[in-house]
C-alpha cells in the first residue's frame, strides 16, 4: 500500500520547479494527479514525465489562477477527471520584489493576487468537493518570508502575502475540522528551482547571502520539500492540522 493510493490530488503550478516534482512524487505514491498551470507546454511536459514514470496525471491548462472564474471551472473539471477530490496542493504563486518605499501599488496588488488570491480561490471552490468526500486535505505552500523578514531581495509584498497564507491555513483548519478537512502550510526556505535559478542568475553574492541564512549552508532540492507534502496529504498524518512546517535547512532557527 502506497501513501496516497486512491487519492485524487489537485496540484497548482505543475509546470514549475516544485510543482512538477510534487506531481511526480504524489503520483509515485499512488495518487491520481490533476495538475494545472498557465504554462501549457511545460505543464504538458510534466504530464508526460509522470505518465512515463508509470503514474496517473491529467493536465488542465492554460488556467490563470488569479481569475476566480477560471479557477471555478478548473476545480469542476478536476473533480470530474477522477470522480472527486481528496487533496488540494496549493503550490502555484507569482510575486514581485522591491524595496520600500518604491515598491509600486501595481506590484503590491499583483503579489497579493498571485500569492494570496490563488490559494484562497482554489480552496474556496474545492471545499464543497472535499466536504462531499467526507473530508480531505488542503496543503498551502507558504514561505519562510511569512515567518521572518528577508532582504535578498527586498520582499514587502511577498512577506505580507505568505504571512497571510500561513494565517489563512489556520483558519481553514478551524473551519474545516467539523467537515473532516485538514489544512496545513509548508514554508520553504531557499530551494533551487528553474525559477529561483533564473532570478538569481550568476549573482554569486546573492546566492551566498541566501544560503548563508540556512544552518546547512545550501539550497534545498525540490524532493526535500515534497516528500513532506506527500506525507501530510496522506492518512498517516491524520492528527496534523492548523500548523505550518518550515522546510528551510534551519534558516528560521536563528
Ligand atoms: N523556490 C523557492 O526557493 C521558494 C521559496 C519559498 C517559497 N516558494 C514557493 O513555492 C511555490 C513554488 O515555487 P517555485 O520555485 O516552484 O516557482 P515556479 O515559478 O517554478 O512555479 C510556479 C508555477 O506557478 C505557475 N503560475 C504562476 N502564476 C500562475 C497563474 N496566475 N495561473 C496559473 N499558474 C501560475 C507558474 O507558471 C509556475 O509553473 C510558490 O508558492 C513559491 O512562492 C518557493
């Protein structure tokens, strides 16, 4: 028996670094995965990777997850794909960075929409499907920037949004408990994904500043995050709800 046999899991942002590895890991553990992204080509690649590894996955793309009408449609299609929904893995996000006081109103709003609207919209529309199943799990990918301040790069919008994701998770856990819904946040520290690799470019000083804050003095590998997510999504984690786990090489320990 694998961790996630017979579970239907909706994962957002499956074209990206952590989302792609989440799709592969959840499918390896027996889940039927529905993965969505705005990026069709890279999302299709993930579907192919999962299938060629022997897993089950349906891709639904393009979906702009900041548009709640599109999210509503996505969730209905996702629930139809395998006859229901058991787990929502809110991974997708898009954000802007910039220092105070120059961080523009537009970038603030884009960041709140890209990091806080998305998991709210997906959770809102998935909720009745989880209730219908007699319960389920919502896992929200937050960030250590929701726990501690960070200056590489300056991140006022990101910090506010990810702090909001952590608070929202506690509230979802409280309101979900009576329906058998668990809600858990996981907060990555610095992970090397195609996105962060691209953002940091060849700026070795910025890379060193980011990893210096960890106790382990290195970036995390996507697998080191999503193995926890797969466990939290499973019935083995049945007593875990309303909590936020930092997976950060010790960055928030000092
Ligand atoms: N990589 C890190 O170091 C790190 C650190 C802390 C938190 N996180 C969080 O982990 C999650 C995944 O990050 P990642 O590094 O894999 O990023 P990524 O950019 O590689 O992946 C994000 C995915 O979300 C998709 N997406 C973005 N906006 C979308 C929209 N409006 N509609 C549909 N899809 C959209 C992107 O196309 C992309 O495939 C995010 O929530 C991020 O904030 C990452």
